[in-house]
């Protein structure tokens, strides 16, 4: 058992030494137009001077693993990401009771970077061991197909109501790698992400009032989000390149 434990520890250490990980963070709006229409129909019940539309903007964080093609600068960064959007308000009845609406996206995306100005380049790294002042070497177009688990909740004085959904998504964006060292790369980037058929089942019923119904189709959106942020890439590799 001792030898087995030592073998596993050594194997894990070897994987870490050669691993290439990335961490990303950025800002984006939720941009769920139909959900906002539902809130607009209930405008009279919000505090005086308070406008819940647009829904609160949020942040996205992610972690990825990097690898690439051997002879061309096509790089793959499968990523696990998490985004959260939250809006809180007090109901207009003098009790001070809060209500809140939350929307969360847990995504698995197969990010693919195409270095169109250096497609046959020989830089075998996400950083630049061969330091180059030409920004074209680090510019890429990213395509990011994926799937997201969207989990939403609405909380009022009585209960918390939850609705979840799996949705396909696709992203496209641009970025530039800046190699600070053989270990560290900083990559600012902008990306548009499209989520298809995101449904919050029952959301319309939370805000209906006597004599006023809200169509069920407002529960579903094709959501477009613009992500602006950066990635920090780390290469734990003892080789010099």
C-alpha cells in the first residue's frame, strides 16, 4: 500500500509539472430580454424609483486546461466556467422584506484558439519563450461551443422557487496573448456568447397579478452575453523552449 501511494503521488507530481492551466475572469450582462419583460409588467409593485430592468450584470470565472496541434497554431482550452447574476429589492409594503432573483450559469466549453496571423508558427507554448514584439504572433480568434446548466431561483417572503435547464451555447471572440515569462501569460479578450432556448419555467407566474396574465413564452430566451475580461495562463513545465 505504501509503494502504491508513493507511485500515485509521483504520477500526480509529473502531471502537475507538465500541466498548462488557465484561470479567467470577466464582466458581462445577462441580457435576458423576455425575463425583463416579465418584470416590467409588475413595475407597479416595485419600490418607488426602483427599476429592476435591466437585470443585474454579473461576473464569470473559469478554469481551463491547455493543449495544441503539433504543426499548426490551433490551441484547445476546454473550460469549466461559472457566471452569476443577482438582483435584490424590498417589497413595497413597509415590512422591509426583501425579494431577490438569481440566475446562474455553469458551463463546459471547448474553447478553440486560431492564431490566424501565425498559423504555421513554431511557438510550442501559450507563452512566448521566443519573446516577440509583434502583436500578430499573439492575436487569435476563439470559437467556443459548449453546454450550460442554468439554475435560477426567485425568493420572496414565503419561499424560494427554483427552476433549472440544460442549454447548448456557442461563443466567438478575440484575444491577444502577452507572454510575461515562460511560466506566465496574460490574455485580455472579448467574447460574444449565445445561449439557445434558455427557459425559466414558471417565472411568469411569480409576477402575475389578478386580472393580468403573462404569456408563457416570456419564460424562454435566446440569451446573448458579451464577456470582457482576461485569462492568466500558467505553464508548469521544466523544459525551455
